[in-house]
């Protein structure tokens, strides 16, 4: 994750290891990241659809595919960029920003549900607001 999000040294090392030996979740993450980098107007929405598919797979019993913090941050970042890009369109910036907050809350709920102790690099609504302004 290059834009907006700050990764700890441990997360950077983990990300490098995942790139060298991708698991199914990381393959999804790479695909989602490619979608968000396509300059299309619906990149954020398409990335969220892929996140939804990952969540559906996980909730239906898959233990090899599960959205992780990186998955959510990629989608949040896509919506933050969309919010910044949509500033000239009536309501588009607010809608994209609201979606970023919604995805953030989903991430926190999933982490809580899983009992994960790992702290995401985007921990609060103010972090998302800062990401939106950074574009």
C-alpha cells in the first residue's frame, strides 16, 4: 500500500514475504490493488465488490481466503482517492468518503469478531479523513 496508509516495519516485512509467497488472500489483495490503480471511475466500487466476494467466501467456510487488514486498507484508500477526485461533482466526494468510513467500520468489526490483536494502520475516522485530504 503506497498511498496514504502508513505501515509499520513489521507490516512491511510481512507484505514483502506475502509478495514472495502469495497465499490466496494475498492474490486477491494484489488483484484488488490492480483494480484500484486502473484510472476508471468505478475503481473503488469494483474493489469493494471484490472485498465483498472475499468476505462471502470466508463466511461460507473458506479458511484460505479471508480479508485481512491490507485488503480493507486498499479499498479504503481507493475510496479516499475517489473522494478527492470527486470534489468537483455534486455529492460524489461525500459519498466516496462515507464509503471509506463504512469499509473502515467493517474492518474493525471483522477484527473484533476474529479476536485479532493486530492493530490496523488506519485506526480512526480521523486517519481516513487525513487520507482523503492527502490526494
